[in-house]
């Protein structure tokens, strides 16, 4: 994990879309890494000056994310999107980015540890593919302010299993034969916990990631912003961290 933390970069001017808890944490991490925050765009913002932005980071609302992405790409500002709940428009964002020769990263979770967890999850799914005696279920736990359920991270984990196994779908709190059941819990002061469980009559195998705070998500988003500067295309955290 040392390499991403030691990326060579020059100071950047960053625009923040969404200035809630995550936005403020990203600001803190960005300033610590020598960057400047030149815009803080929130729900009441009317005019946006893109001219000073080297890159934008979006942790806004699901209803605003797609338009924020389009506006950044239109104004030649690479954008890092961490907002979840807007993915019905993801393919449209990709198409627009290609048409405009823009730069765009979406990740359901920017934590460096979670992205390693994604790789571990897919590897385990491949190993368990022919072990039909095991049933896969997932559980995610977040703070009570989180709006979407299941989390984007849980959906990414489910898709990772589906792409490497006999499962065809995921479902919330239901369990069809070809479905991965995801249980979502909302508790106070929980940054994020994700569990993938393989259960049989004789034993169980479980992998788990627990976030202790939001700083890991913010750090990953800023590292992604450092990485994408000067590039064009649609990327993922797998590209940023050179995984797989």
C-alpha cells in the first residue's frame, strides 16, 4: 500500500461537489497533502466557476451526481465520483465522457482497503464456484444518515460474486436459489462494515471489512484525483491502484 501514498504530484486546485461530512473530510485530507480547495458546491450553490479547478471530487446527492459529472466533463475538469444511488445514468455518463474526451472515475468505495477487499472477494468467488453446498449471503452496516440500501459497496461485492459464480442476481432481504441475499442495517456511528458469508451445513467461510472512520474513503478519493490529472478516459480504482 506504500506506492499510492507516495504518488508524485504537484499541488492541485480541487472543486468539491457536496460539502457534508465526507466533503469536509476530503477537504482536510487534500489540504494535508498540499492541495487547495477552490470551490465548495452544495445544494444552495447557484453559480459554479470551473476555470480554476484542476479536478473535481463529487460526494453530493444521488439526484445531483449525474448533472455534476456532465458539467465537469463539459468544462474539461476531470471528476472523481463517490456518490451512490445514481447508477441508472452511469452508462449515459460514460457515453458523454467518451464524446467529450473527458476524464472520469466512479467507485462505490474509495477506501484503499475496500478495493483490496473487492479483489479478495472475486478471488474467493472463483475458488468457491463449484462448491454448490455453500450459499452466499452478505450483510452491510452503516450509519443512520446513509440514504441508499444496500450500499454501493455491497452491490459491487455482489456483482463481483455474480461475475465469477453461478449466481445471477442480488436481492435485498430475499433469498431465491440464484440470488445473493443482502441484509442492510443502519446503526449510529458506524462508518461501514461489509461481510460476505459462504454457509453450508457443516461450516462457514466469512470475509469481512470494517472501516473505523471516514478518513480512508477521503484519502482514496484524493489519491484518485492526484492520479487522474492529465489523463482522459473512464477509469476505476483498480486502475488507480494497479490491481489485477
